[in-house]
């Protein structure tokens, strides 16, 4: 179709504009060379852990225990940290002089003996030029001495009064060097107690039958023992001494039986004769005992003392009481008590 006169100029202008644009682009544009397509890199995305179902059996993750040398767990003390023992300190000891005398044996012909028996001591020593045997008292005093050869035997008589054991010491010498060894021989108990329950000590002698006179007082009692001719005053007032004793000096030929001018209020009584003589003549006895509660009682009984085991001459004294019990007087007036038979 032919162009009109208006269309021709428009098309011409458009053509000129396109030519100019193409010319400008060709002068400034760079050639772009294509490259290889990049390789895709795998990316791991954390996903949530699936929650076990209701029937899934859980797996217990155990923590390993620290094992001891015994294979078990290391226990924890309920008392706290275990203390570390202090290092052992070694103490230097003196070595035995090789030149000192040596006791090879020191023995007797019996394992035990009865009081009054004769026993034979036997001994032997090396590197000794002299020997001495000592007999010991209960307090350790060396009261008897026998000078003997380094080897030999010796017969010794025990005493009837000894109780418990007898002790001897063998001393062997070689100039200034000496060696000692002790020998102890147990003694049997030859006597029995007159009452039960009996003490553990051995009696000093058999029970002594005797006449006893006893009277009760407000704060104690008095007992006269005919076999020893002594009056014992036993106090209940808690003061010291707990008991005291007096030699009987009452003489019915010259001393009155009682004090006629003194009449105690009922129901108390005045002690008479032997007991009354001590009560009237001693202010301490009278003030601590008080008045008599009943008339005195005379009865046959026994007295007995324990063997001397302390070495000081002090022994416990036991005596019958009028009510069937036994009175025990401890040494030195320290205390007294009532022993009830079973």
C-alpha cells in the first residue's frame, strides 16, 4: 500500500534514530564470554529429631563409675574426708650390752602354792660372777635377801598369813653390769567365808566365832566383839570417819551400868554397860549417834577379815548383825555397808 505524504517523513526519522543508537553501542560495548555453569554445593540443613512413640523402649545412658582396686565403686565416707595417718616416727632403742649377764631361766618347782608351803626356786645365768635373790613385800619392798651362785636352787618357806601371790627377784651381776628377772607364784586360798555372797578376796584366816552385842541408835549403831574386846561405832550421818573403834575399858566392878540421873524421853533408851560406857564417855560418839532406839541385843556370831592385799596392813572386817545381815567395815574408817544374804 503506498505511503502517504505524512507517513514518509515519520518513517525516515525513526530510521535515522535507530541508526544512531546502533552506531553508539558498537563503539563502547564489551564482548561478554560465557563461562561454565556453577556446580551446586550440597548444604545440610538440621532437622528436628523425631519424638519416640509411646511404645518405644528408652535406652539408659550409664555413667561409668570410678573403680577401686577391689573392683567396686569408690565409697564416700559418711564421716567426711578420710584422714591421712601421720608418718611413723622411729624411736631409737638402746642395744643390749653383749657383755651383760643373761638370765637363762628363773623358775620354781610348783606352778602355785598354798600359804605356809615350802617352794624351791631354780635359776641359771651366763656371764655372771654373782647373784642375789630378793623377796618382795606387797608394796614392792625387798625385805629378804639371799646371796646365791649364778646357778643353783633355793628352798623358801611361804608364810601362813600370805595371800594372793609371792614375788621374788633374781639379780645377776658381772662387775658393774647387772640383769634382773622377777618370778611370781600364785597362792591358793586355804579358807572360806562364813557368809554368802562372799567377797572376791581371800580371807586372812578362818571365821572366828564370838559373842556380839549390838544396839541401834538414831544415827547409826554400836557393836561389841568379845573375841577382840573392841567396840565399833558405825555412823549414818554422812560425816567422816564413817566408823571408829575403841578398846573396851568397862569394868563392872568400878563403873556404873548407866547414868541414873539421865532419863531419855520415850521411846528412846540409854545404852548400858560396855556400849553405854563408850557412849557416855565420848562426846563425838554421843552427839553423832544420838539416843538409843532399842535395848541392846546379845547373840553368837562370827567375824572374819580379808587378806592383806594392799601391803599397808589395812583389811576389811566382816561381822554378823542381829537381823541376819553381815556388816562390812572398809579399811581406815572410810565406809561401812550392809551385806544381805540371798
